[in-house]
């Protein structure tokens, strides 16, 4: 028997963790099984397990039969519970793409400091253990997980176009006389994303587990969102305010820098606001983690797409340009918040965290939300229960948001450019599925709000897919 079990991302968009299990002997001995986990992520916002208590983060399902963990990409909602998986006794390999192998210890170091321990020696021990378990696998290459007389499993990673190193997972599973190709989408990216090669559909998928973050809507085209970004920045900066962009450290920050560099290059002598040309606009990245991953992205240029590689050949540096300032130290961060709060210098600040649930962006928001001359620009999904969702919903109504038990009035203008989401839109998801030569006999819709999942299922039902499920656990 070949079975799929879900341990997360069924009641929202975070906590991704899925299990593929194979029976290895006859049905008379059903307990002899082996399997893999695909991702082991953290819950965020109001979704199941979202608080930072040990009981919520602990691994509450059997793992003795799990032979390997396969990581689709290194966003925290896909990898954040890995330290707890190790603590629960998992001793298998961690299979991922080559770029993800480079980035995973970095993202988990930050996660460990926030939710696990501040003990540097313990953190170093955990990270070293993770490094010894990493098995980097090139895209498009089958990798055997196990092979036994009554069952075998191999996996192959393909580009997902979500962030650098992201992958969807093809699983070739054999259990007795049963053979099946099972595909886990991870998070799929939209076509034509900056820096990334877009995903191609798998050649085969008997069963498909697919995300649905934007299963109910499509994004703006890249060209449309690029010029909308330009328009928003010009209007926002006209009154000498600061544009705050809560940005995810991996993926979104680098894509935004790429697009902003392109705007500066194209409109360099035009005025972004009175007295300030695009060429003189200061762009600030105030997030040590985002700065670190931007540096790693630069090292991974061989994995960039053709468009980005051509810019490099032209002598441009889309992730390291003259107008870019990176703030690392906490003291410099405090000085920047104070200076921008009292000055009227036009500035664009990218700071984590992306959902405003922590990180340095919170200090900017506390200081600047109360002034109408400032603007907040969201470019990514905001999960229910996060301050980012509250600002997005209540900000245009003149409402308030709570940080550290205190209310802060929202007088700053609030904008959203959905096209900069790293997730595929509904049409992109459909295109991915329709590109599979033979229709999957079963599709499981996960990783989305209820409304998005229902809309996406309805769309797939209308296209004639025989069995479309929305797992509830």
C-alpha cells in the first residue's frame, strides 16, 4: 500500500509537512512500513500550532519508519520544525537541492535563536548535526531513498520557481506489485519571476499534492506590477515620507532589489519626487538575515535565469547597486529608525519580518504608522492572525494594530502589490497541472486558506479531474 498523510498545511498556508508511506510486506503484516517526510515547517499566525510553546512545536506523529526528510525549499513554514524533528529522534538524511543545502543552516540558525535557544554552543551543535545530514541533489536527477525486496522509493527534484533552490518533488514508489508516481508541489512560483527559471510540469503524476495559496486569484503581470511599484513609490515619496516594505528574507527581498535596480537603471535621471532623481533614491535593507541571503544569492549566480545572467554580462549588479545601503548592527538600526522618523528624506526600507510578526520592521512600524506621510507596501501573503494581515485590513479604515500589547494607530497609507508574491496564481497552478500529459487520478489541495482551496477545487472539478480532495488533517 502507498499512502499519503498530512501533518500540516491543511488548515492554512503554513506548517507544511507531508508523509509518503509504503507498505513493505504482505497485508498480513501491515505495520512494516517505510516512508519519507516532505518538509517539516513551522505554523504561523492563528494556524494550528502557531504559538511558540514546546508542545505545539513538538513532533506529534510516529517517525520510526521515516527514512528521509525531503525539503522543497528553505522558507521557515517548510523547514522550521526540523530541529524538533531531530530532537524527536529522526536520524535520516535531509535531501534538498544544492542551493537549499547552502541556505538551510543559515535560516535554521535564525529560527533556533528565536524559538529554540540562545545558547550559541547548542545552536552550533544542532547546525553541525544538520550539515552532516544534508544530501544535496542536482535538479532532474533520481536519488534512491531505499530499495528492499518488497518496496522501493526514489525521489527527483525539479525547479519550482518559488525562491532560489526551491523544488517540487517527484516520488517513484513501489510497494509489492503496486507502482505509483506521487508529486508534491511544495510552493510553486509564478512564471517570469526575477532571477528564477520557471517551473515545468512533471512528465507524470498519478497523485499530486499541490499548494493553493492563490488558488482563487491571479496576479498582475510582471510588467504591470513593475510599473505599479514605480507609481506607488513616486506617490508615496512625494511628501517626504518613508516607504516601509515588510519583506521576507529569502526570495522576496532579492526580487524587489532586482526590480528596483531595474527601475533606477531605466529612469535614473527622472524625478522620483521633487529634488530627488531615481538615481539618488536611497534603498535600505535593514535585516541581517535578508542581507546574508542576498549575499548567498549573489554566490549562486549559476542558478539564476538567463535574463539575470545577461545583466551581469552587461556590467550591472541587480543585488548590489550603488543606491543600496545594508544595515547590520542593532545600533545602526536604531539610528536609522530615529533618523527617518524625524527627517523628511525620501527613503525605501525593506525590513523583516514579512508578516510583521517580529524583526526590525516592527520598530519602524511603531515609529512611523502614526504619520500620514509614511507608507506601508505589502508584496507578499499575510497570514490570518499576523500584524501584517491586521494592517492590511484595518489600515485603510483608519484602524489600529497591536505590537507588544500596545495599540498603534494606522495613519500611514497602506498599499499591496500582489504580483510580487513568490507563489503561483490560479492560472499558473492550472497551467502546471494541465501540463502533465496524463491527468492525475487524484489531486490533493493543501497550503491555502479555506476559500482559496475551495475555489481551486471547484476550478479543477470543472476541468474534469476525477478526484480532487481537500484534506482536513
